[in-house]
């Protein structure tokens, strides 16, 4: 079982990256801001499609390690697919980490 500190570290690593759903899925859009080296702010929209009937939405198992993925939409109309290792082999722990990560993405602005 991961500690809160480990969970926060995984989420922080995900949020520092610069880089599927169904017809009935709930779609969440969230604006986040990323400060570039030249102090310009880049608005990034995180788009999530959550299918409540799929408990493993946004996660997959790659050789025994669970990963989470989501898409960021950039102001220049391009998108960036973000992949984050959840560093666990346990699906229940991966789901909790995924939920924490997605909640952090949709509830905070990054500066």
C-alpha cells in the first residue's frame, strides 16, 4: 500500500510533464496553466472521458505495472497524450491512484 507522500509524488510527477471513452461517458474539461521558461503562461485544457461502467478507465497494465493516461489540449490546437506510471502491480491501488491523479488535474490550476 502506498503512503500519501508516495501518492502525492506520483501526482506531482504527472503534473510536471509537458507532455477512450464511450458514448455515455461523462466528459470533463479543465484548464491548467503551465509557465514556460520565458515566463509566458500556456493554457492547457485537460479533457477526460469517464465511462462509469468501466472501473479501469484511464489505466492499463503494462508488464505488471499499472499506468494512467489522459490528453492535454494545447492553445495551438494540438494535443499531448500524457502517460504516467502508477508504480503498482495492484489494480485496486492503481484505481485509487488514478482517481487521486484525475481529481488533482480537474481541481487545481498549475502555475
